[in-house]
């Protein structure tokens, strides 16, 4: 027996019953780890492993695309359960049910990413992070390009003193999925990362030409750590 797996860009994949069973088991485990938040992807272990690997890497943690908080929960769990310094976690997402670019050349009108989703997600998120003193959670209701314009010289972080921080230890790219936009995002953070920093990309297959991003990273001192059907992670090595 074969099963058809549908992705949220209308791509389908045929897998056999054994692989389908393994996939269901993985998804159930990931749903349990993300509770009470929700994710729209899979292979979140790639994201968690990256977060666990930056213990000695200075800088901010940033996620483009909070949605319903599933990816953020995986990152935060990894940060608080490893021996690492206090972290500022910046999450960027405009919500507002605005049109956005999905696959290359496609403008997607959506009501899914509504302000109601924003309120529900943020209520859960602030309750979750309140118990962790070493996590400073900052939510910015911005599009990625707006963030780049306003915070090109760093993000002000307040903890007794004001610190303008412009180094990133981990960036999760889960915003608009086009080659051009993903490359723009990558280039913005590229020179703001120390050795050992991680980039993690979501929806790397079927949405855009991720090979162009991979080649660019490898040409600029990064190496691929993991690549699955939906996620890819890279570490800065030089």
C-alpha cells in the first residue's frame, strides 16, 4: 500500500506504508514536544540540535516566522536545557493576514496568519518564557525587510544596562519561501555571525531553489550539518 503526502504548496510525495508509519510516529513525538504550540512542518530535531550546539557561541537567537510557536518552542527548550549563558530570543512576524510571497513568483492571499493567531500565540509564549529567567523573549511585529531596515545596526536589549546587540548565534529562516527573499535574509545575517553560529532553513524542498542558498553559504565559510526533506542546517566554520 502506498500513501500520498501533501505539502502546503500543493506538492505531493508517494511513500510506502512502512515509511508512512515512521513518519506518523515522528510527527506525534514532535507534536508532544511542541505542546501547547503548533508547528506546520516536521524534522524539528534539526532546529533543536542547532540550538543545543551554540552553547559557547555569543549572540542573539532570531526566528523569522513565529506563526503558532512550534519552532520557537523547540529552540527555547534546547536553550534552557543546555549549559549556556542567558539568551535574547527575537521573533519576527507581522501577522495581520497580509499577502505574502510563497513559492517563487506566487503571491499568497491568506487569512490564516491573523491578528487573532498572533494574540493566541503570544499569550502562550509569554506564559511559557516567564518561568525561565535566562531567556529574554522579544517579539517584533515586522516583516523581514522592515526588520532589516530598522535594526541594521543592532537591536537594543535592556537588562540593567542598554546593549545594542548585532551578533547572531542562531537564525531560523521560516518566513517567505522564495529564492530571492531567502538569499536577502541570508546576506543580512551573514556578516553578523561569529564562528560556530548556525543557520536553519525550513521548507527547503519544493518551495524554492535552496541549492543556490547552499552554494552561497559554502562559498562563504559555512558547512552543511543536516539536510532532510524539509529542513537544512549550516554551521559557520571560517
